[in-house]
């Protein structure tokens, strides 16, 4: 034990540290390339048509090039959209519905005013709570970037207000307008007015995110946008198309709407596994392999984060601090004890695990089982038992065993997003472990914990402090003495699959029984 004084700061901003080892960045870069044009916060497909239509109407009826006027127009439109949805349905994925619920409950009489809750400048001291804090509402916080990415909106030549793009933007605006009919003029009038009758909310129900018809131009245009049939075909459009086709194939295989968990394991499972997908061509097969690499890399970084979490659990037993070498020694002793006798090298640990052909099973050494154990054990502060750390090392050994024979392919897939020598990925860790495979395991793990966990976290936290001014250190070291500050458990990244499922469901390509007739047509199935 040792006493340690807190460092003296003139000002310190505490922040919970996302990605404490800096290994999630490779996964994030990969999935951004796998599902471009959709994000984790673009929750409903119909917003793309709504914004195309709003942009079109603004250019024709408002005709003001002021960004502030555009901001007010968008925020009022979004606030009204939230009121309509909250008043007429129980749908999710619409920004501002909690505010809308409070506003409707507070409304007295037939009218619901909303202009003051949309027109305020963010950052001001406001007497009226705003429906969203973001300056440009859900458009600025979620949809704007993706609307430009997919070619729905574009920049104007003479002003800074975004305009609907020719082609898919024009067709989406027309399709949306055709679907809502006379509600278009009512919506526009209410936005200008800034207050809405409760009876008018019912008349506007047709604009809701679930009101996309099973037939008609609007639904067709969304499908064209998502599947790169909108008149343009960039590399990003093609990658989105391939990902969405893979989701449809999983839905067909399962005979129901897949969950994100279903997609993770169906896309990760290797060729020949019981749940292998029937793919149409080499493009789909290659894209599926990129998904496999992303998912393997996602599993890999959780192994290291679980080792960090267990180290912090041990450190928690020393509230007054402990010498760095003593801390590391105790962690190593408990982990080696948890692994059991007879495992003397990394090679012997790899030889001891037996990953099944299909990783999506309940076998003891399947990736599905091991990541479950890792996440459950790491959610508990159990320093006496090293279940989380042992599960992490066994999972790392399974990944090593499965991907070492294809390490060159793994590096090719990861190299575009991990070129920096400071980036760690599953490929770099497999290379490292292969170089130390026959050394005494305790020596290998000591190096792993020290350089890839402890020193790595300190380096990442220092970069965040230097660049972002965020203080994310989970422990602090002073003259070799370490004291715990916080804990951060392992997490899997979120690869936009949930929102992709929502989009396919919104446009009637998948349903409770898997593929609909529209979904089968997209895949060319009878």
C-alpha cells in the first residue's frame, strides 16, 4: 500500500472515457464504410422523404436564403411532426416526442402552441423549454449528414441553405407529397402559424413514419435510394446496397425479422457453418467477409477491455493505492490461477481451446458463449474470481486460432482503417501473439497487461486530455503508485444494423415472417 496525493489542477473536466484503449476506432471506421447513408441515430426511413419535401417546399414558398430562417422552419416542422406522432400513434424513432407528450398534456382548450418551443436559440436562457436542444434539431443532430451522403440534399451555389438535389431528392419530395395529399398544405400553414388545433393533429396523421404505403411512388423511391437504383451509384451506395441485401438474406433464412444479435452472428459465421447464407455472387461474398472481419475485430477489442476491467477490479481493493509492480503481479497471479494448471505458453492455451465450426452455438469455446461470459463477468466487480479475464483470454485464443491461417486477408481488410502505427486491431494482436507463442505464458501475459492494457490506456487518455480536454483516466500513477479513479467495462460497438432493420421494415421489405413479396423481389426470389 502507499499514500498518494491527488494531482493539482487549475481546472479539470471529468468525462466518462469511451473507448478506453483506443481499439474501437477501427471497428467504427469499418462499419461506417459498410453502411454509409444510414447512422445509429437515423431511426426512421420517412425522415428522408420528409426533409426532401420540406426543402422543396421551403425553396418554393418561403424563398429566404437566411440560415436562421431555414433553422426556424426546420425546427418548427420537426416540433409539429413530433406533436402529430405523439397525438396519433405510439410510434418510436421520432425526435421530440417526450416534449410533445408534455406539451399535449399541458395544453388547455383546442389549441397547442409550439412556436416558442422551436424558435429559441440554443444556449440562451429560455423561459420556454425547447423541443430539442440541438440548434438545427434532428436534422442537424442526425439526418443532415446522411441526406447529403445519399444525394437527397446538396449545397446551393449562392447561399448556405441546403436544397433538395435533382434526381432522387426531387423524386422523394414528389413521392412524399403525393402520399400525404391535402395534408401538405395544412402542415405548411400550421408551421407558419406556430400553433395547431388538436383536431388538425388527427388530419396530419398521414405524415407519420409508419404511414408509408405498401405500394406507390414514395415506397419505391426509398427502395431505389437504399439499393443504389436512384440514378447514381457511388462506391458508398454499392456498399450500402450489399449490406442491406445481406440483411434480407438473413431474414429469408430465419423466416422472421432478424434482430441485431441475429445479424451479428449470421454475418460472422464462417463458410460451411450450419447457418451459412446462400449468397448471389462474389460481391456479396466479399462484402460478407468484410462484415466477418469487422465482427471479429469487435470481439477482439472487448477481450482487451475485459482485461482492463479486471485489472481495475483488483485495483479497487487498494483504496489507498498500490505499487504498480505489486498491482500487476497480483493481477497475473489471479489470472494464471483462473486459467488452471498445464497451460505454460500461448501455444498451449490455443491448443487447449476447441472452437466449433459454427461460432453461433452454445459450445463452451464458441465465440457466442465466450463473449456472453466475458460481458456478464465483466459487469460484476469480482476481483477474487477472474472469470471475465479468463473468458477474454480464451476468446482471444479462439480468435487467434480461427484467423491466424487467414492473417494476410485479415490485414488487407483492416489496413485501410488501421494504417497508423498507433492503431491496434485484431490483426496486430495476432501478429504480436504469434511472435511470443512459445514463451512462458506468464511472461507473455505480463507484457500484454503492461503494454497493451495499462500503458495503452494511459496513452489514449493522455491524447484525449491533450486534444479534447477530456479527463478520462481510469487510474492515476504517481511515482509508481497507482490508485483507482473509475471503471469502464467492455462494450461491443453498434454497427448501424438496428436502424437498417427499421428502414427495411418501414418500406415493407421485411416483416414478421421474414421477407415480404417486395423483399423477395429485391433478391430475385420467387
